[in-house]
């Protein structure tokens, strides 16, 4: 029997897709600024129209049913088509009336927002949204095609993406100025094996790069703490709890003030790169294309990082 879905609304589909992505009615209600009863009623009405349950609850968690997964895929298709429609309409007006959704790695927050500010000053009519997160957050958003452009250090290998190298991202090894190695030169990597390290969370690009470097030199690092914030890492190192490998862009103020120093370790700085990434086959809006061009035009040089 063919279902009559004429009474479904875009509002209901948007609510349902938000619940599906958050895996929680409460978090979805918060994200949409709706009361939980209002949200639950909309989902119930949608399920009644579909004629099948969309969620099932196991313990304290909710999961999509088979019908829910099918509807979620359809909702994502509708969302993508509406976004494409928005871009096409914006293109008819030129980039000054477009929108830009940007997701950047936490490390890049020291560089990109300034460039974004200059871009917005030149194009005040563009509606801009920016998310700052760790690598895992960006990969999740990329998988769901939630943004126009992503700026990250290690592009995903298992996703179909367009990846353009943007600028250098040198990694340095920092220590408090009172550290025994602070005044030494040409330090061998193996000499660091006896010292404690403050490290980024597993899966971060910095963590992967430093692990590869020290493994190549036969060094097993002593991890004292795992920290997910560059600011927390800097403060912890300044407090004398350990050494850390960080992006050079994140410690310029502390180095200038003498709160931290970089160690002269053989093989450092470790040269990485930042990349501009977006989903393969994605049609970038005029605003996104303009901002990508702006990024490359104003890319910081390694000497100024």
C-alpha cells in the first residue's frame, strides 16, 4: 500500500533528522531551541504519518528503526537538495548575498578567524557560520556534509574528498625555561625518553605526527597527561609537569613573553601542513569559492607563523 505523505512538513523532517543525528531527544530539543514535549509531538506525528515507529529505546539510549534509517537517508537527501537550491539562488544574486559554513581545527583558530574577519569586511552581506573542533569533530561533520569547507592538518584517507594544501604547520617541542634541556643544542631524540610528556588526545593530528617521529627514532615517550586543549597544554608545560609537541602558531605569545621555550631537538620542527578540504563532488557556493580563494591569497608564510 502506498503511503500518503503529503502532510509531512519540512519542519518535522528537520526535527527528526536532528534527533537522529544527536541520538537524543533532549539534545535535539536544545539544539533546535524547542521544548522536549513539542519536539516529541512532532516526531510522533511524523511516525503516525509514516505508519511505523521511527525510534526504539534500549535502556536509556534510542536507536533508529529500519523505517527510521530509511527516513533519515531521505531527510539528508532533502536537506542537501535544499542547500543546493539555496546556493543556486544565492549565485543568481552574486556572492554578496550568499552563505558560508566553515569548520576548522582548534589549532587553526589562531590563524583563520583573522582571515575570516578580513573576508567578511570585504563581503559584509555574506552570512557566515564557523565551528571550531578537534579532528574527530571535523571528520564527523565532514561525513555528514554539514559545512562548505574544512581546514585540518591530516585529511581523511577513507573519505572521498577534495584536499588542497594551504600552508605550513610546523610543530615544535616546548618546555618551561627552567628545564634542564632548555639551554642545550642539537638534542638527540633518544635523550627525551626519560622526560614526561603532555600529549594531545589519541587521534589528533599532532599526536599522530609526534608518535610517528619518536617511533622512527626508537623512543617510547612517557605520557604524564593527555589533554584536549592547546591552552591547557601550554599552561601545564609552563607549570613544569612535562614537555609537549605543539603547533608553532599556538605558542607565539608565550615564547615572546619567556613563559615557554622551544627545545633544539634534532629533527624539529616537524613540518606538517594545513589543508582546505571539502567533500568530493560537492558544488561549492560562490561565497565558499570566494573564501577559498581569499585563504590562498592571504595564506601565512612559515616565516611569519
